[in-house]
């Protein structure tokens, strides 16, 4: 006999999940679930489906497509290699939605659109788009790799629909840059903290390095001394629209960034032996303490790239430092007209590094 379980949804409605489990010699040989808005619909489906499975050969045919989306997600996480923390968290979150309990062959574009609608209750369109993008990676390989019948065309159709319905969208480009006054407050704060607590991350140097190198916090935290060659650095697993794993890129270092690296003590194989989370948390806490509003650590990269254009650098020259694979990504900066070096007379570089 099947069972029906009532599950509360985040929008204060109730979903009714009908479950069918068939066993042989004490082992589960088939499992199927379906979710409905009304208990009566769940009862009707359960009776009809169990009658279908009782027909000769029906159970054997059903077993060939018994994998659920949750099964496909688990398979992907286990076999796709190092997929990254963010993608792993997103896929884990998707397993908490009704669609995860559906068998792969039953999932259509409308089910994915429903997932997007559920996700959009508390998430922005760009975040929902990221969720579907990560899920799309599972759809792309499930059928050819594991014979799990997820329809990649259904995902493609769902993307078109969710864009039309404005459930998904592109992230708005941030133009926030730190002012010299804000940086003076941050550098003063971090320098005092470092002088009093030698074991904390040298955020005064990390902030300056982020600006001059244009590196992301995840990249900064993984650079080793072997990756440093004076005027350039090897950035491992650099973020890109495709798969970042194995995307190792040599990036030029401007003299200011190289000078900061040389000032770091060699206490680890990594130049900055701190986690990306720790760097981000320390920066956020400092901004809150200093009442600096809406400034993110990633904004330092934007400031660094903008500085290079303001100094009159062209796109290929800037890309050699920033690591942008596509020059089109740098077109947003082409409106900048040469205004000189924002940091030409910045006193903090001499304060945080030995003068050569």
C-alpha cells in the first residue's frame, strides 16, 4: 500500500506527497513519489498508479526509469569532481523542493518553472537564475552519462519561460568603489588591529593587494609562493562562465601588488594563508564597525580594474592583469576617460611594506 504525507510549504499552503514503495525479499526494488495540491488528487493518483504497477511487466518497465531528480543530483555531486562549495549548496537546497522527488522521465519544463516560482518567493531573479544554471549542469549530463532520462530541452524551455516571466534575470552590475577616505579608515583600523593581535590576518595588506592585483578573495587565499614569479602570478581555478576547475591562468602583477607580496612573511606555502570566508568576514565586520555602507570586498577588484583604465591602459593590457578571458566583459569600463592614478600619492603603500 502507498502512503500520503502532508508537507507544509513556505507559502503557507500544504502539499500532499503520495509515495509508492515496492519491496522484494525485504529490499526496496521500486520507489515513486508524486506531489499534489489536494489530498483527493493524491489518493486518486495513488490508486491508479498502484493498479498500473500490478499489471504484468509494469513494475519491470517502471524500474528502468525509477531514478528521481534527487538521485541525479547525488550522482552529479559524487562523480562530477570538485564542483565548488556554492554549486554544492545550491543543489542540496534544490533537493528540499517537490521536484527532487519526481522521477527523471516525468520532469517537464512546467515543473522547472514551478521550481523557479517557489525559489523566487525569497530570492532575486539573478539568484533564481543561478539555481537553474547549476541544476542545468545536472540535466546536461544525466542522460548521456548515467542513462537517467532528464530532458535537457525541458531545461532550455524553462529558461526561456522564466526569463519572459521575469523569474530569472541578470545581476545588476555594481559600480561601488571605495573612496580614499573610506580606505583610510579601513587601513587605520586594520593596522591597529594587526599591531595588537599578531595572529590575525593582515587585512591592511590584503585590502591593498586586492586593489592593486585585482584578484578575487578566493584567488588571493589560494596563491602559493611557487605561483609567484615577481611580475606575474598563477591564479588557479580562476572563475569563468564555464568550469573553473583546472582553469589556471598566469596574470601580470603591477609593481605595487608585487611589492606587497614581497613584504609577506613565508610562514606557509600560501602567500596569504587565510580562508576566503575569514577575509570576507573580517572586511564586513570592519565596514559595519566603521559605518561604511554597501561596500563589499569584491568592490576592491572593481576599483583596481577601474584604476588601470583611468591610468590610460587599453583592454588587452588590463585583461593581462585582471585575467578576463573575454574582452567583452571589460567593455563596461570603456566609458572611463584617463584621469590619472587614484593611488599615486596614497601613503599607505609605504606604511604597510618596506620601502625598497
